[in-house]
């Protein structure tokens, strides 16, 4: 289970770094367009990218993984709310934050026995 958790953690981190953090830090059009659609000024793009990077790093460090997952969940909640507000497609864009959050928490649950003890699937 622990190996599966680390594999899933790596996939979540790679996705975030490649599809979200890097485009924001490099201020690519692929990151500028969605932020404009939800009504955020482009001046916040790098800040959001740095916050995402901090969440990913915290999530990957075993000692701070829980804090990283909690902060990442808050970030994803904001993304979900922003997409919901502008009426983006529900299942593909708006709920993608939910899917990513579930994958993050599943990864942490798989790699952390203490978390499995608090939230067991069966008793």
C-alpha cells in the first residue's frame, strides 16, 4: 500500500508541476487564459504558482505531508469555486479540482498508516 501511495503521490506531483506550476511560473498563455476566464488578474499568476509549488513540496515531504494535503485542498477548493462561479463545464473543468483532491488524499491515505488508522475502510 505504501508503494502505491508514493506512486500516486508522484503522479499528482508530476501533474501539478508540469500542468499547473510550471506554466504559471513561466507565465505561458496556457496559464494566462484560464485565469482571465475566471476573472483573476494576471498579476497573481506567479503568486498562485508559488503557492501551488509550496503545497506540492510540503505534500511530498513525509513530515509535512498532512499540512501539504490540507493546504492543497484549500487551494483546490478555491479553484473549484472560481470555475463554478463562471459556469465552466461541470464534470471536465469545475470538478477536476475535486478529482485531484481525492487523488491527493488517497495517495496520502495509502502511504500513511496513521491516516489509515484514523479513517479505516473497514473496522
